[in-house]
């Protein structure tokens, strides 16, 4: 049975999921504040380019709807939140009228603190937590190139395997989205944040694809330092880290997205604010609360903020 699905945020991941879900026969409505993006989506749909492709003629277009004002949406069966962490509060407020137990909001964001923000707006039983190892690059106003083929993890905050969670997972599976429902979703989310807090800033500073980070011992050692510091913070916070070997998860993530530019590097190259505060910055803040030293993470935050200020494409003048 076709679902009415609202996706808040039409960046790379929002477009990627909208393309799969629309192709699967569901009614997809994207919400974005950029009117140019909204107009392009309404006019031509969302275009998906397969991994490894570069020819524009291979782009597969899927019809979707798009709005800049979500108050015009009356009802839906599921809301996907795919905005950057800095926009979580305003984005969730804009669709709060749609959220209830039978129409939950599913966050697919990589960062710490998003679920806590949502819990201030809606009851926790109206929230599904998730994250994805799929990667993508936004092309123009309404197209996207799929990067690595990764799994999406979904879970209820209380750890239950509920009927609605099973329904969402089946919907994703039927649309070709590899996924798994899990009990310990928060611990798994922390694992991803720790891993990508090693990949994202370093790839952004060096301006290289994720896979290139494995080519030099110096970058591998730096990533391992970031992993070690992140794990100490998680342990001090009594987080149940699900993956026993975060190094292995790091190497797998780099290999799976070897030719992909990290989302943080894409933001810098497009002169957009990054999610450094929700990733390395969040680890630093929680570390301070637990009186733990995280010097490598602090350095990454400072360097990325300098890049945000000076911008990689901009000549520096002294």
C-alpha cells in the first residue's frame, strides 16, 4: 500500500531517499526553504544517478512534490528528517502538526543532540531514530549521485521492534533501500558519529575523497586518535557502543565511500556551514562535562571553523 511520506530537507540524502521511495510507488513530498530547489523538483522531479556513473543521460527521474511551506501539508504516514543538525529545531517545528504515533518522525541525521531536540517538541514515542551509511552528492537543484551502497539502521527509542517500525523497514526494503531494525539504536548512532568525526574533518581539511584517507599512515594514525578520544567520551557517558571494533568500522566506511567527498567537504566547497558542532564539537562538549581531554577533536573543530571562515575556494589575503 502506498504511503504518504514527507521528507524535510532536500539535500543529498533527502533527494537520495526520495528517489528510491518515489520509484517504489509512494507519494513523496519534499520540504525545502530554497524556492529554486522547490521549483526544480516540482517541474522535473528528483533525478538519481547510479554509483560510478557520470553521464547525465543515465539519470533516472522520479516524480515528487515539493513545498517551501509545510503548513500546506494536511496529513502523512511518515516524516523523514534529513536536514543539517543546525536546522533540526526549526525544521521539526515546521512539521510538528503532522507528527503523531501513527505518523512518526524518523531522523536520519548524523550528529549528537538531534533526538534530544525532537524530544522537547514531541513525545519520545512519536520519534524513530535512524542513520544511514549510504552516501550521495547533490547535483544541481534536483538531482543526486548515489555514492557508496550502505545500510540504514532504524530503531525505536525504547528498543522495541514495534509494528510501525517493521512497516517502515519493509517499505524501505521494498524500495531497494538496504536496512535493518535494531534494538540499541543510540549506541549504534554514537558509533557512526565517532567514525565520521574522524573521516569528515580530516577529509575536509585535506580536500580529498574518503578512501584517500587510508593511503597515508599519517592520516590513518590521526583518524585512530580521533576514534580513541571519541570512544573514551562514550565510555564515560555509559553509552552502549554496539560495534566491538571501531577501527574496522572506520576502514569499512572509507572503503564503501572511497570516491565520495564527505558531506562536510561538500558543505565547505559550496560555502555552506558544516556539521562540525554536531559531530566533533558535540564530542568535545560531552568530554568537558566528563572532564576528559579530547585535544585532537578540539583541533579538528578549530581547523574546520577556520575553513568555514576563509572558505576553501577563496584566496587568502594577509
